């Protein structure tokens, strides 16, 4: 599917629909309206951003060998596990930010992980929770981790992930660590079973957490949470204003109610953004998390994503690179192989324009701001300025390289 063509067809369909309501008799107004609509007043050029690659960290097996994780974690956290086959798949490699977050947990600190979508944030608290349960009496009817989601859809999704790791490869009913969802979607029989024998890991939402703290029949869960090690607030950035205050009070009430002296707070959030350096951003996130958690979070315990390039290292301003880039755009032929693509000057330019850029002050890669392909502030205009070629040819080269049907 050509996503650029799909977008154009959707816009044209919507434009015909919108214009069917317009009937302007004044010719000057009608002409001005058509000019504005033609310039994208109601359907501006879509911004484009590439998902970056993450710096690799250790494998689960490495952390087990170092003593940072329980031995059973090497069997639980693997890729390619199939249900009902007894197969444990292959060893799992972690991103660097996942391994850094696990080490924050093992260092007995409250911490926050701030990374983008699809970066595996959930493993940064699931792995420590499973490890703790394995080391301190798994399946003994005592809560070890309480994970709070802002919406049920996230809890439902995470249930599938936990089943994949904790159930696949093990005989039915012999999963090493127990888990359950308690969000209001469960029937009364299921809720009674959870209250009677709480799992090691419980997934819920902040509204249901309020009920757990106040309703007599649900409070039994908290009464069996004296061994609670982790209280996790997923998508921490969604808790603002009055909702943020409510969740902040809930976290304090849970800590008081369960009375666990070893409980640690964990948060996940979207990518760091805002003014200031990377360290200043971490300091601000730590301050916000401390207010919500009700316990101190150190700036160094705010774990950000560590990005890396997929294409060859290149200085976009170097004369020799600009010369190669100009020839590549003029030639207009996409690469035929992965090796050629990695070294392709236009692919390098695209990654550093739509994907990641080097921050000289912080000495680390950071995400680029989304940018449209066309228009006065679009990437094709910027590419035209770098190569001296017309913007139309540059836009065609960008679209062709971004799409590359043969590579999808």
C-alpha cells in the first residue's frame, strides 16, 4: 500500500464532501476560499517522523549470569515461545534503557522510564516484578506488584504479554509466577477468586484502585499486600490536573494501607520533551514524579532512551556528502540491497531529518521533530537547499526512498 497515495485520495474525498456544503455567491470570497483550501487550510501536509533504533543492552541471560536476575528469568523472558509446545524459544536481548531500568530496580530505588512508543517500557517493570516474586515466594497469595493503567485497553494488552512470557512453555497451571486483571471487566466469580487468593502481579486501573481501597470486599486485596514491592503507574504523563492529584493521593493511600516498608514506586512516561538539556529534563521529570509518588525520585533514576543510527555515520554539511547526496537525488534510483541502503546518502539524510539528530551539548542522539515532506517548511525544501535541485524532484526522491515498495 502506498500510504502517500492513500492520504491524497482520502483528502480529495473529504474535500469534495466539505465543498458540497459551500455555496458562495461573491466571486472574490469564493476565489479566496478556493485559494485557502488549495493551500491546505483544512488538510495541512502530514508531518512525518521515523521510529528510531535503540542502543542494545545486555541479554536476559547476561543479567542472570551476573546475578541481577533469578535463574528462572532466563526461561521466562525469551522470544519465539509457542503455547502448548514446551518450546522456550530464543534468548531475549534488551534495549539499553530496559537494562538500565532493571538495574535501578535492583539498586532499590524509585525510578521512571521515559521512552517512545514501541520501546518495551512494560518490560522495565514486569521483569523486576517477576524477579522479586521468584525470590520471595511466588504464588503464596500475597501481592508483589500492583500495576496501575490509565485505561483498561492497556491492562488488557498487558495481560496478553504476561501470558506469553509466564504461561507459554510451561504446562497448564504451572506458570512460575501468578498474575491477574482486576478492572471491573471480570465477573463476580473471577473477582471472588482473586480476592481469596491474590496473584503475585495484579493489573488494574486507578478508578478500580479507589474501590479496592474503600469497598470492604475489595479491601481484602490490600490487606494481603504487606509484601507489596512495586506500585507501578504506567503512562505517568497522562496524570495531570485534578486527575494527577487524585492518583497522587491514591499512591500515598496504598502505601499507608499495605504498610510495606520495602515498597518502591515505578513510573513510565512518553519521551522526554521540553526546554533545557537532557539533565534538566530529567530533573523536571523527577520533580513531577516525586509529587505524584509522594516519595523522592532522583534525577539519575529517570531513565531515558538511548538511540543509535541505522545508516552510516555522515556529516550532512560536509561538501563531499552534499555532492554525493545531489548525485543520488539526481539519479533517483533507490538502493537494491540492505547494504546499499545503509550507505545511501539520501537514506542517511532522511534518518537525520525525520528520525534522530546528534545533540552536541548533551552528546547523545535525540528524536527529530515531525516534519512534512512538502510545503515551505517541508523536508523537500530543505533537501532542495542542500542539493541545489528543484523541490519537486527532491519530494519525489523522498517519497520513493521512504516507501520503496520492493523493501516493504
